[in-house]
């Protein structure tokens, strides 16, 4: 006997599909983890969260967006979206919910391909929107732990250019970073012609609320989920780094130079940023904006509000969550930067943590080899596709792969010259600390890759035996 919620007339039709496309830093991690924690309850109520794991969804989305630039992640992603789309179209129930903030990057051609792969389903698009000032602060520190090298002042400059240029195409890296994370008018223009205004839902992130679950309640109301049924609380959302650790990661990205995306995610993002520097986030000053940053944010909120109102999309929440008031001279025009002492304290913490991590990785590799009888034989590294590697997560942060910053001050400088210029007003000890940390990272990266490869080999052997 079919569940009571399954209408007889819908048994041969795909359930409605809700694509939550982001944007980044708008409560996406909170919503994703809350739904994952209540997966069983949602399944009983007829809701599908597609994909075997979060990494599966990440790789599938990389596959769906499929840029010409090939990386280790795009190679690992090949074919994943097709399998995910088949799972979504095959679901018969109340609805399917796919939440992945990379989707907000989609250009019209990619959005068309995504919808074509879901042919036959009633597809809705959900976009969570937050005050630009909060997104800008969050995105800068997120980008720093995802490989970006752009200073906060340049990201603010990129926002100003975006506000002033109107609807032109972004031409510099800071402008592209703003457009990908905060280009709400572009996102509306991309998806509304494909799904219709009535199927495009904008959910605003509460600016202030006594109800910590108000965003979840707004989101759930769009999809038709009974918010009160999901009682399991998710583990904490992404912990934001403080100002000193964010700047340390940014400078270290320049010092380290290009590395494979999988190695970066495993060692720099997950180990150094999340596990080591993340532990001291509460002790550090937060990232703040100066007067220009706050006023450019208010101006962009005006643009976003106008795009929402004129498009006729479904609004859940309030445009008051996107404030447009400018600030005066009570807010300083000077941008807050970390002191040398703050950077050196963060660097010392990073070095201690990496020393301990390297010792731990070596011990774990030795124990794993002994347990599985692998001895000292070499193990080929994985391609980044292993779902058994818990440290290779990606949360949708900007990848710093779009060419130079376009800062006129950097013209003609190589990577070393760029770092020297940015450290010219710093104590020499800061540069020495960056070099020392980079050397530790270069030791930790192959160890992390070896452990991941050993896990993948053991999992493959176990699967063969089981089959």
C-alpha cells in the first residue's frame, strides 16, 4: 500500500524538485546540515535528499557546471550529475531537495543543461539572500581558506566597481568574486526565464530575530516541509576564521603557490584552516568593514531589492532584511588590518598544530600499513573522488584560479615580488613565519594524500571481497 501522502495520479510522475542554489554565506551550511541530520524523518515524509554523500553532491555540481578548465576535481566529477539527475527524476514522493551553493554560479547555458537533465519534473529554484555587508565579510574569510589571494580592500573595491558599472560583465578577479557570491540580479536573470517567476523563490536571511530557526522555517515553507518535524539539531555550521587567521591564510596562499585542488582542500582548508586555526577563532578579532565597505553594501542591497521586486519572484521573508541605510563619519574610513603581533601569534599556533598533525599522520600511516599488511610498498594517490576521505570537503568557496588580481600595484610582479610588496610594511618575522609554515604544509600534503590512498585501496579491496 503506497504512503498516504503519495497521490495515485502522481505515482508515475517525478516529485517536484527544489534546487537550492545558494548563495554562499546565506545560511546554506546551516540548512544543509539540518536537513542531513533529519534525513530519515524527511524520507518518511516523502522528501528525498539526493546523493550518497555531501562529496557526491559537490562533485555532481562541478560536473553540471563543467567549465573547460580541467582539474583533479572535474576529472573526478565526470558523469556524477547524470547519476544524480536520474535519482531525482526517479523519486516519487512529496519533493526532492538539492541544496548546493555552487549552482548560483551557473551561466544560462549551464542552467539550461541542468533543467534539461530534469526533464519531466516540476523544477523550482530557491535562492537565499542575505545583507551584502554580512556576505562580504563572510566571503572574504571563506575565500582566504579556499585558496584566494585577494586582500579585503580589493574585494571592497570590487563591490564598488560592481555597484557603479551597472549590468556589465565583471572584468577583474575581485569583481568576479562579488558577482559569483552576491550577483543576485544575474542569478534571477539566469533562472527566471527558464522556470518562471512563480517557481523562483527568494528567501531572505533574517537580519535580526529572537527565533534561531526562522530561516529554516522560511525555507521549509517553500518546499512544504513541516519544520517542526525536524527536531535533530545539526553540528555547528562553518566556523568563521578571525581577521588575523584569515589574513595569514591569504598570505600563505601566495607563499605556497599553485597546488592541486584536492591537496589544498585536504591540508590547507580542512587541516590548517578548519582544524588548527579554527580552534582560536573565538580569541581573534572579527572581520569588519570600513565606512566605504558598509556604504557600498547598502547600495548593492538597493540593487538586489529592486531586482527582486521587478522580477515578480516569490518572496519569503522581508526586504527589510536587506538594509539600505548609509553610515556616516561615526564609522571610520580606515580598514581594520591585523597587527604583526596578531599575525605572529596565529602563525605560531599554526606551526604547533602542523607539527602535531605531521607526527599524527606518520603514525596513522604506519599503523594502517601494518594493519592491512601493505608494508612499505607505494600506493598510488587517489584522484580526489574517494568518498572515504573525510578531510576532502569543499563548501563552495571561491577558487582562486581566474588569473591575476588586476591590482595596478601588482603589475609586472611575479609571485615572490607580490608577496614582498604586501609584506613591505610588516616585520621580517612575518615573512619568515610564512616560509616555515609553507614548508610544513609541503610535508603534510603528501602524507595526507598517502593516507587517503591507503584508505581508498583498503575500501576497494573490501568491496571486491564483498562482491
